[in-house]
C-alpha cells in the first residue's frame, strides 16, 4: 500500500497517520525481502544494505534477518534519515509490475506449457549466499536456471530439499588443514513459508518404505515468478534419525543418500499432486531425482488404469534428463537390499518384480551383480536426455553407449544444451551501468541475442579498462578483509594480520582459481615446477599473483591435501604477499572473484569438466579465461577471446598428461598472457588486452547466458515433451 492510498479520516491523529505510513513502508520492505527477485536487482540489494551496512555484511546479506531487527517505527526513521521513501516505493512497484507483466518471452513462446508447467527437480539450488541450500556448481546452475525461467516467464515450478544446516562452513587451521562446521539455519530468516493446498491446508507428504514411513513438510520459496517447493523431513512423526535426514547437503552415508533422493523424487511428485499442479514435462536435473519418474508412472497407473509398460512409455515421453558429470564416481549407485528397503512398497504398486526394478537401473538388466545406477534409471525413464556442453555430449554418448548396443556411438540419443549463467546475478553493478549506456534500452530482455552485445566494440577502451580496474580494487579490498579475519580467528600474530591487510597489488596481473578441490581439477598444476612458479610470481618487471578458493568434500582427504599445499604457501616468504587462499568459498566469494580478476584459470584433466560456468561469469565482467579446452571453453575459444592451454587432446597416462599440461600452462603464461597484459601504450593502457576483453564479451556473453540456455530447453526439450511444437536438440 502506497502513501497515496492511505486516506485517514479527519479525526485521525497525526500519530495514527505516521503509524500507518510506517507500517506501509515496513510491509513493502517485507514484500521485497520475501521474494529472491531482490538478489539480482542491485538497486534493491543496495536499498537493504543502506539500512545498516555493518549488519548487512554480518548477516550474510540477508534482508529477512536484517528486517527482523527493525520495528516499523525504526525503519521509517532510518528511511527518513537516508531519504529512502521513493527508492522503497519504486522497488516495490517494479516487483509488482514484474510479477504482473504479460508481455514476456514465455507468453509468446511457451505454448502448451502455459497450462501445464515444467516441473524442475534438483538436489540443490544456489540462489544467494543467504539461502545456504547449495554446495557448488550444480546448485548454482539450478539457481540460475530458475532465475532465467522467471525473467523469461517460462512456465516452471521447481522442487528441491530444504537443508537446515546446508553445506558445511569451511575453516582452515594454522597448518592449512580444512575443518568443516555446520550451523542450523533459522527458518524464520529464510524467505519461505509453508506450502498449502488449494483449500489452504499445510502440505505434508508421506513415503512408504519397508522399514516405515517417511514424512516431509513442504515449503514455498518465491524466486521471481517461479515457485520453488522445498521438502523438509524435520517433522513430527519421523524418527529422530529421519528428522535429521534433510539436515545436510551431501552428508551422511549411502543410506542417507537414497532416503534423501526418495524424498526429492517420490515426495516431490506427491507435493505437486497436493498442490494440484499437473506438469506438462518433468526435468530431472542430474540423477538424484530419478525416482520421480517412477512415482509419476505409479500415478498414471492408479488414475488412468494404464499398464506399467504403457505408463512408462507415456511418462518417459514427458521426461527430460540432464546429466552433469563424466566422472564415474559422480553417479549414485545402490545395491539391491537398499533399493528393496526403500522402493519395495512403490514396486508393489507398480506391479513389477524386484529384478525388473533393478534392471531399469542397470546397464545389463540381467546382471545380478550390478547395482542400480540413478543415471541409468533416469536415461531409461526419459526420452530426451542431454549433456551440458558439446564435448560433454560426445563423452556421455561414449560413456553410456552400452545402453543402446544396436546403435553406433553417433546415434546414441543424448544431445547437449550448453550451460549458461544468469547475467544479472553475476554482472557487477559498475559493468551494468557501462552496458546500460552503450547497449539498447531493453538489452536485459534480449541478452541471449548476439546483436545486443556487438555494442561492446563501440566503447572507449580506457573506460572499459578503468571500470575493470575499479572492480579489481574492490576484489583486493575484499581479499584483504577476509584474510585478516581468517588470521584473527586463528589467533595469529599482529604481524600476520597486518601482512594480510596489505596482501596483493592491484596493479599486478591477478589470476583467480576457485572451484571444488577435487584432484582431477588440478588446483596445484601451476605449482608443478616450483622454481618456474617463483620466477613468474617475483618477476621484477612483470609479476603475477594468485587468488585461490574452494572446498574439498569432507571425505576427500586428497582434495584437502591440495588445499593444505596451496594455503601453506603463505608461510613461504617467496609467496606470502602474492598468493592468497580465501576460506569458505560460496556465492559471495565467487561473485567478488569473477568480477575482479584479470584472468580465470581452469585446468582440469580433459575431458572431465562437463561444462563449468565460473569462467562464463568472468566474461560478463571483462576478465579473460585461460583454460584447458574442456567443457564450455572447448566450444567458446576462437583464438581472439582468451587463452587456451593445450590443443584439445589428452594422453591416456595421467602422469604424462599432467606434465604436458603443466608445461603448456607455463608456456601460455610466459609467452601470451603476461606479455599481453603488460604491453602498455604511452597512457599506460594495455590496448591489445582490452581488445581481447571486448572480443570475449562480444562473442561469448550472449552464447553462455542462462536466458539462451532456458530458451533452448523450452524449444528443444520442454515443448516437445509436453506435446507442443518440436525442435531438434543438439546432436553430433
């Protein structure tokens, strides 16, 4: 309610008018905080920050937690001091207009999905650092997917799990060893509410297992126009063990994993039924949610009298499956006893034998020694499957070719839709303001179109460089603040704390490396030849510096040893001021790094990087990629928009491959990256470097946006699955 709508009677006192005004302002701020739309609109983000900058940082940029510290009267007083009334009203009006708009891409292109939306299942969603229900790349990709679906108004509902302890907080001890801590998330500080049935009753779903029932309540989180439903097992009626079932993401043993996936898949479909939502298509984002298709089949058999085979055929036609990993260990597998305990009652209702059920998840259905693989199950229960980059498509077809022994590899029905990033979530405000001046007025609505980005070549090179340098200075400030805080927490000396406050030089070539510390990602490849690394770091005229961040899985000791190796470089005077390791890699750390580095380094063992999206975020902000030709970079690099490590081949021996790639990495840095960065004109401007920045932005930003990605899914997967117009997915 705006101030203009308040019409007190003549007898209303001035105090009452003030109270109404304060309450109205308070309600508008709460409406903004309760929809995660605010997180990708800098003007609203800054509005909350300005209310109390110190508490905003301390509360992990959480507007719900921040507003709980304000009364309506205090908020009104603060708004008056900062002249925030018009900003609050404008933000509230924009949200309302956004939600009510009918002039959208989806209204024109979504067709039959308007009546029956897509149901998008994912085990994690990375929406913002204040909502800790994600661990890394898969979750951030899911979050970007539904944000772009919201912006495009592509009809979609999302289903996940609510982890009240989320993924772990990472802390390193004085010796550089990773320690994990878990903290309970206060539900009252998360922007969600109980999901209710059409007649207003809170929803609880029940899943039968051989060892008892599992219950889960359902939360609703608003992500722009998209409703995200999160299942939570912390409910009365569950055993103490099961109440903790959804506490941690990727925590616990294999039994915990299958029970979580049962809740996500079977429980998620039952939640949609309770909400009276009839999806036109089901999107299984990775194999974790494959049980959902079995529950949909059961529903068709029960409601429409279909046989199992007929129901499977129809459900598979409506199911889209995306595989994200070429690493065998990344595919969940369960033995027969585990499957029977948890899916036995559902199997009874499906009217199939134990061997039939296991066969659905086996490459060789009759092989009694083979476990049930969730990826195999998802592939067999879907008719549209895709990898997440062109190269990953080739790898996936080879990896799963045995499922279609009568086909040659090129005809295996796994296409690809390359991942992209949600531009507004990762674009720095300073770069957005620059783009706003040179791009068409409505460029945000057309960011998936190449013509929009051609305007980057018309910008003044000096202005682009200065904007990037501003972001780099902000990154250095952020790193210094975080490192000094890490030192204080560990009780280190004043000298160490002071050194952290002065680490890094904004004028030096800054290279970032941040991702999960799995060994195949080779975070320490740059350290293969330590003497050579020392020369690069400490070159008098052309030095370089590194910022690292990333977590290792709690059970991954080799990954932890990689972190230890890199973090302890700070104790070596040759590297102390030139190499930084930032603890607790999350969306906030990722945002700072991808917006401020000069170069983003990615050097996995090819072809084990399915796609990768962190480098795509760097593109938006003017940074350059230096990467092995794997994942998205294999189809992005054109020779003028970044740097390539190697020629897109790999040796069968990991040892030989690692040595060869290390040599190539050093060569690229020494002969291409460093000379280009330090080649300056009389004004100190690296013109050829800036030209490459422009080439990177102009050729890549539109291709690797989540808007383009979601449009591809709608046209090539969702609409055909829902019975609408058909368009071929990308095949070789």
